[in-house]
C-alpha cells in the first residue's frame, strides 16, 4: 500500500505534515489555528473530520496551536507521550479522555496496514519525538527540530522512501 504525504506548513510560525496510506490518515502536529489547519487540509482535498489521529512531536506552540480545537471539533484522537501530555495539557484546552492516547518513545502502533514507530530526538522540549511510517514496502520518516542526528536516527532514516 502506498504512502502519501503533504507538508502543510513548516517554520517557526507553524508545523504540520499530513500522512496517509489510503486506509488511515494522520497529522504530525497541528501548529496553526484550527481554522488555518482546516484550510490547509482542504487545499489538498482532505477534511479534518476524516483524520485517524494527530501525532504530537512536542509541546512547542508552533507544533500544537491547533491540536486542541481540531480534536474537540472533529473528535480526533491525539497521540503523545506522557511527558509531552503533561507539558501541553494547559496549552491545548480541555480534551475529552476518550481522545487522549499515550504513544511513548520507541513504541510502534498499528492502524490496519499502517505501522507508526516513534523515536526520540534532541530538542529543548519535555520529551520530543518523531515518527516513522510503514505501509507495505514503503517507509516515510518525519524528523525535524533536532539538535543532532544520532546513530539511532540515521538507522531509522536509512532506506526511507522519503
């Protein structure tokens, strides 16, 4: 099964990457307002209400600004590690318990034919991590906001399709 992605925004004002495999779709971060994130998704003919989830890399505002509103409005599950949840809870507003999921560093979650592996990076946040997507024989790795690339990260990036 193929993987498709779109960098919706990238920079100090906001970050978000859309990833799908035809069966499931995710945002990695939602760093602009909910309204802006919905408009960016619409620009690629996608809708927030159809997202399987939002994967949070870390608690900085340029990565989480729209997370809370999107989750509440469209009932989208949010995935983050415990330290990131603790650091961002007061920044994203009240999130219903049934939309809050833990996704710890070095963990793999499976959504049908899509596997997502998390891995740690070097950044000034509570416990920053990014994601490695596998679907069929395709591999897409999201890695930004890192102070250096460790041997572990080099291994994750190796042989990625993108």
